[in-house]
């Protein structure tokens, strides 16, 4: 009997040797020739101060190149319809896998976008009702509030062989859109006094709509239409003339031999302004819309957006409008109770989608919630839903601060989801500041040592324990814990809120003390934003700084956004005896070759556009003749290249002393933006930087009460201390500060805490605690109290 042969160990397969993502020579934005190796199928957390280069490495280098390479696998024809991506500035990128980016960009630029339409839940519900709804009213489109009902009849020409014949046809399409509000859920009324000054004529500038000047395109149309006299004051218009000005439907006209279309003011405003998400508008346009338009619930559909037919078709006693209005956790239970073999696969898919909402901590939302009202954190978690049950493995998931907007109680749940994605064999890359999420990392990459030009290097790579022991800024502050204040300030008054019912609030009465630092907290979905934005923000003297994105082109920069460029231009003009417009890269001083952009863009169709520095101005954006004018020994391009901290010194004293500019620069430094340059494009700022830029701008306003929505978003542990100092200075200067916040360091620093809960959605909406942080820790009666007590070590 022969002996069994010993099995010799085989050499590892070549395919198993690609276990690292290698980055060599990354120079995107402020990165300084970064070389790094990231383990695959592990959870890697990227840390570092705001502006240190985390997003440049993870999003703008690794994820961007992965997406670009995938796009290149499509035909040139298909690539022509896709966004073009430039190759990142990096020498070598090896071992990349398909990257799925789950970022914090707000969802919805459209007033018709809801949580249901932005995910697949609404589409599945529509199919479900079209199969099981009684009475049956039509196909899935009959339940869609974005599809209008259409009827058409007429003659069509049919060609068959050599014969043609005319046939009468009728066409019907049943849609679910409410005809009164056109699927918006609200109807609009206009305050005509805000549209025009009736004592002026059109030629005297009666119309006060942004962009409707009589010197421009609209002026040519309104003055040359012939429907009214442009020199007659509007109050003297006849009924017909006023109706033509305000309501006339689109009509073809000829002005100076050019064919144009005349549309009345109100339909024109509805088309150009009201079809957009209010949050996506420029500030002055949003202010105009809020001033001129009053929105009220549509009386016909009751705000459901749906036609009578769609509302009448029901499964049991539930219509699709009822289903979309339910809290998703309740809707999931209702769907789980439906047993119908003919639609079993659809029910299984819908159940999975709704259960994912609940699992990810968004069970308190409803499908009819407008997606533009979701916070950055909620939008990011909504995007995560489609990936939770995915069968894909060996994918790189890239997250941008997934804990934003999460109560400490909810962070553990988010950590579980990140670990589950990793355990399925995926590479998970997370940009994060919260120590609770850094703690679960398999691998940590710390960038720094500072921000902006002082950052862009890898200062630590290794384990969490190694980071703790390192002497980097993140390592030193990882175990920072704020202590409760020994004494709290005394209120100088109170702001009364009575009977607040926005969203899930249950007739809430609360007195918010003034003259102190008030923190409003509670689990995600407990009603914090509903209480503050619904009952406090609109009042006189209240300045609100929210997380809405700054809308600006790549020409916008901190100097233009804050109004800093005006005193700088005026100072240059006065010192040199010339016009201020010369010192604007968007006006007379712009380099004629690149139109003041500093770079020349070459469009290569489906290939990435190439941006090359302008040869004429060498990227300085101004004409050579303008750069001869100096102020304090510097030209305008050198001033715009300065970081905020350097510019504050430059304009603070000496020959270049400019108090108006110095005041704005001081505010920018106060909010922790001393490292950004004055001319840096707004499009390159992170979410936290944008919010702090808004805060610096709003601090100049005369309001006595400041409302801040999670100002620690995107802030490094070391910078939270600076933010607390800023909040203290605001309160000490006589302001009242109300902060919606989950960060325990901010709670511990508060003078007064308002805690909402006890849960989310219909399990929340009540005040569960009011008092000082010390009393909250002592009572430990709420989730917030327990977590804060653990944080301060009480």
C-alpha cells in the first residue's frame, strides 16, 4: 500500500498580490508629492485639520481617477453625454477598484424632488398601486405627481409604400399630477407691490425683479412689445394693459426686426424662479422670492401633489398619498403586512428598500418629504441606502464625514454599517473628524501638519493606537474631553415659542433664554431643526447660518463673497487715481485673453477639458497695465494671492491700512479661515469651510440673535476649541447664540440646553429636558444626558 504523498505548499497566486492601492507623487490642490499605500478590503480613516488635503487625496485623486478610468471603458459616443473628468495631478496610481462616492452634496435642485422620487421607493409604490389599487385608474404613470394627464386629437399622415393617407387619431395619457398646483403641492400668490412701483413708468425702472433692467434684454421686450406705453406710470394702466403686463401668455412679437417672445411678468417669474429649489438660488434672488411670493397648501390636492383619481385608488384603506405621507418605519410595517403572490418580487424589493431606511436611522422621514429639505448628513445616508444590500464586492466606498448630523447615540449604528460594508470584502475610505469613528479604523492616514499651504503632507500612517502615541495634532487631541463649565451666564431675557407644530413637533412650548449660549440637541429626527427653523429663524433680528451650499461659479472667491473686494478695489483706485472697476477680474481690469479667469479652457468633446494657465497674464487674471498700480507696495494679484492671516496684517497697519477690509479679514480669521487665500475659488472649499465663510459674512449683520446649524461640521478636534472661543466672544459682546449641535464639547460649554426627543419622527417632537449641562448630566434622564455624562467622565 503506497503512502499518501505530502501536499507541498503552493506559492501564492499572482492575482492575490494586489492588496494595496498605491499613490505616488500626488499633487492635487495643496498635496505635496504625497506617496502612500492603502490596504484593500479594510476600513481606512483619513484625518487632519480642515484644509489639510484629506478630500484632495481621497476624492480629487483616488476616487476621481477611478471614475475617469471607468468612463473611458465606454464608447466615445456615450462619453459625449457624460461629465468629463481631468486626470488628477499624480505620477502613479495602482491597484484602484471601482469607486462609489457617497458625499454630502444636498439632494434635489428641483422643487418636485422628494425622498421617494430620489430613491426607488416611489417608483415601486406606483407599480404596486397600479396592480392592486381599487378602483384601477391606469398604469404607474397615473400615480406619478410629475406626469400631467394629456388628451390630444388630430389628423396624422400615414405612409405605406407609395400610398399616403390621413387618419384621425386620439391620444390619452393618464398622469397623477394635480392640475391646480402642477404637482408642486402648493399654490403661489404674488405681492404685486414687490414686483413693481406703480408710481413709476417702465422706462423709469418700475419693475423691481432681479435681472429685469430696462437697459437689458427684458427692457427691449417690454419697451418694444406695443401692449402698453413704457412712459406711462403703471397706476394709470387700463385693466387690459395691466393684464398684459402681468399675465399675458407667451406671444410672438417683433422688435427692431428681431423675432422675440413676450411673456407676462408672473408666468415669466414662475418659469424662471419658482420651478427651482428655493435653497439653490443666489441669496438676492431667494430674498426676492421670499418677499414677493406667498406659498399656501394647494386647496385641491391638500398638498399631496396628486390628482383626485390617484388619491381615490386605494389598497385596503390606504391611497398612495397616504402611503407617501406615512413615517417610513410605519410604511415598512404596512408593506410587510401585504400578501399578494402576483406581486411578490415587487413587495420584497420595496420591503428591502424601506427596511434599509429604518436600519440606517432615517425611519423618521416620509417619502413625500422634499429632498431639498434634507440636511447634508441625511442626504448622505439616503444615498447609502442603495448600497447596503448590494451584492457587489471588491468595491471602494468613499465617505465624506458620514457622522455629520448624527447624535452620539446614532454614531454606533453608522459605524456598524461601515464595518458591514468592509466585511463584505470592500475597501472603505472615510474622511472623518469624530474620535468614535476614527476608533474603528483598521488603518489611519493623518494629513497636515497644518491647513492650506501649511498642509498637504502625510504626517502619520498606521493604527489608531499608533496615532494616539504620535505627536501629530490629531494624535494629541484624539482623547480631548471638554469639562462642564463651573459657572453659567445669567439670561437677559427670553424668546417665547408657543404651540410649535412644524413636522413632528407636538404643540411645543419653550422659553429660549437670551444673552447666553443655548444648545439645542437630540437624536437625528427629534425635531431640533423643525423647532428652530420653523419657529425662531424667521423673526426680526435673527441671523441664521445654515448648512446650505454656497452658490458661486469658479470665478467667485472669499474676497467677492464677503464683500472684501469692494474696500480693496476702492483703496487701490484712490491710491492710484483711477477707476475701481480696473481692479476687478470680472470687469474692466480683466485680462482680455482669458477674460479674467486666469486659465484658458480647451473643450475636447468627450475628453476632459484642458485648463492651461493663461500665457498673457500668467494666471494673474489682470491686464499688465493694471498690475503696474500698487498699493502698499503690492499689486492687486499679489493681494488676492495672500492668505487671510497675512492680508489681515497687511491691511491692519502701515501704508496699506484699510479699516473696512481689516474688519472683514478679522472675522474670517475668527472663524478659523486664516489659511485660505483671498482669491481661492469657492468651488474648492470644503463644506465646513463654506459654512464658516457664511458665518464670517453674517457676523457683520445687525441681528441680536445668531442661529447656527452644527457649526462643528468639518472641524478638526483641535479647531473646536477655537470655535467655542468665537461663540463665547459673540455672547460676551451682547449677542444671543442658539446652536443646533450634537458635539459633546459644545454641549458641555453651553449655558443652557434644550433636549428634544425621546426618539425620532413620531417618537420625538417633545422637549425632554431644559436646563444647564450640569443638571442634564446629573439627571441622566435622556439619551443625550447619558452620552454627555460618559463624555465628561461624570
